[in-house]
C-alpha cells in the first residue's frame, strides 16, 4: 500500500501550470515543511516534501494556499528519475495529493490580536479559540461543499 499523510506548512506559494495535451490539466507544485518531534543534533527541526496536485486539487491550491499555510494532506509517493541537460540521471521523490485540507483556521495562521478585534467590529463573532462564526449567506465563497 502506498499511502502517506502529512501535516505541515507551505514553504512557498504554489506554482501552477497547465498541461499542453488535449485536455487542459492544472498542475500545482509546492513544498511543505513538517516539524520533527525531536530536534536533531545538527539543529534540523523539519523535513521537507515536494508536493504535486492535479486538476481540482491544483486549482484549490492556486486559489487558497499561500506560503505559511498549515495543511493536512493525504496522498501517495511517486518516485522516478530524469536526465538533466548534461545527461546526468537525477532521481526524484514527490507526494501526489489525493486529499488536502486546512489544518488550522485562517485566524490562527495569519491574524494578530489587532486584526481579530477589527473582525469583531465587522459583525463577525470570533470565539476565544479564534474561530469565526460563518454567516449563512457566505456559502458560495467557501472552498468546499
């Protein structure tokens, strides 16, 4: 069974391209940093994974994911190799996304206390954990069904 589950933060904004074949296919590439439970002797505190997403998952990444966003993803590992311009064989390891979702609220990842107080002034109620009560009329703007 080839299945991997990762939770981490994007190290850069996703790079989106479209295939040139008959059916235009969106392809998103980004990387995530996954914190280690124990700091290594050399000071490394995270592992880095190259991620690739296709079609709707790629479009979701383009629209909603940014550097620093914490996500949870499930996928499968893909390995292979290619020859670079000098003819040297370069191996690669990447995770192909099957499912992805936010791992924390937008509040928790990007807003300071002053921003939260501004949101409260805009009629959004934010509880003590930083979660916002979503109005009923905003359903069309949400990235999920």
